[in-house]
């Protein structure tokens, strides 16, 4: 008995070694192939990354196609057809009558799709198996390979394919990253109208304060009461900034939204450089979110901190490397400068001068310090160039 067991172990080891020796690729799941592709991508091996992402897409499609066939074959059985479209009865029949392939297909559907959305319908479950064959993450990462290799048109096609299938993203916020990437490629290609739509889509899906304030009364979305409250809050913010200046504005208001900050900022830059008055509210939101984030981090480190003015806050920023890095990441000084420009363009010279005065004292602001000093000496509107 021991000899037989030992012989079996030797045979298994030999089989494994032989598979490796003859270069046979181990069977991988689609998610493993995707992670391998990400690893290769981050290490600059774009050729292997592309192969891995395409493998992931193919493997996922093959798996769900097989499950779809298994489920169709199961539904075609005469005894199953008599059950009608009731998903509950069909699931029970698959489990109790030992149809493992069909049962496995249903478990996968229930894992990936909210069961309530299927309406107790086997037909809807079958349709879900068809939709699950799509792999938007793989489509996105294939687009990333095209982007870094300079094929921006192909990259955009992949981003669009991925966004059309966004309901199947594992991470619900992944579509926001996708839209940001798409907007950046569109900016490079100077397709500004579509870039604007992408950035507005981000704000519409992530910024409830903005959406409530901007929604029309008959528009589907926030309730009328929520719209009124949001509109009132945003109007109060704008009045305070325009009449009392940025320091009073930041003393009264806080708002953090890491998902929408960049979209507000980039739209603000685009509108400001296009000479559009709509730059002001977007830059106000970006400025508020940036400073609220900074103040929150200072308070986390120094619980008795109280905001007084931008100059004192800048001293706190300079003491914390993390905050110094953050202000560079979010173009803090550029945002402040163009907020001042937008205020000036809207006839609000007082708060604009307050922001320019702040920037003129900040050596780390670089170009925006120099421009602010010039504006204090001779206020003038920025040249309209029509691109961000």
C-alpha cells in the first residue's frame, strides 16, 4: 500500500514537472490575467501587458459563454420548460435534481447581479449571462496600453467601449477614473466639446451639492426640496465669496469631495481660458474643496487649529510635506489665480485683489506669484485662448 502511494506521488510530481518542462501555460482565470497585465503595464512591459489584457477579455467571455450554453441546455429540458419563467422554481429544480452546471451558472449570476433586478425571471438571468461576457476593466486597460504608446484614437475607442459596459465594473467608482482618463486624452486631441461632456458627467454623478443646485425643477434627479436647499447653499457661498472675500468664505464654508474636485478645476480652467463666466462657480467649488481638504488635514494633526486667513494656512502647508505635495497635485496656486481672474471678469475686483495679494506673498507659487504681482500693479483680464 505504501509502495502504491509512493508511486502515485512520483507520477504526479513527474506530470507537473513535465508540464513545466514542455512549457505548458497553467490555466488562469480572467481576473488573474488582468492582474498580471497590470503588473506588466506598471513595469513598462506594454507588449506583454496587452497580451494579458486580451487574454483576460477572452477568458471571461469563454467562461460566461459556457455558462450561458449550460443554462440554455438546462432550460430546454422538458421538465424545466414546464416550470415556466419562475427563477425560484428553476433554481430549486437545478439544486434538487442535481444539475451542477446550471446551478453554478445561477450562483455566478446572483453573485454578479442584484437578484432583485432579475424580477424572478429565468429569461432575465439568461440575459444577464450574456451581458456578463463583457469585461469593461480589460477594455479600459487595453485602452491604457494604446494611450501610452501614442495611439490616442484607439485608446478613446477602448474607453468608450468600457464606459458603455460600466454597469459591470467591480469598483463602482472605476467609471470616474475612466472618464478622467478619457477627458485628458480628449484635451490632448483638442476635442474640447466632448472633453467638457466627460467632465460634466463626472460632476453630475459624484457631486450632489452641485447637481442639486444646477438641476432644473422638472429634471429627473434630486427632489425639489433638495434642489432648493442646494441652490440656496451655493448662492450663499457665491455671495459670501464675491462680497466678503475668500478669507470670510473659507471661514464660513467647508466642502470636501475628492471625486469631483478635479472635474471642477479642469472645467474652470477651460471656461476661464475661453472667457466664459461659468468658470467662476466651478473654480469656487475646486478652491473650496482644496482648502477644505487642507484644513481637515491640519486639524487632524493639530486639533485646536482655527482658520484665520490664507496666508496663515499657507504656513501650515509648508510645514507638512504631504500638504505641499497635495497643493502641487491639485494645481492649488493656479486654481487660486484663475478664481481671482474669474472674479475680476465678473466685476468683483475686491476679492480678486485679495487672492492676488495672497499669491504675491507665496514664493512657492512660482509663475502665479509673478502674475499676481503684475495684476496688483495693473489689473487686466487674462487673454482668451480657448483651450485648457
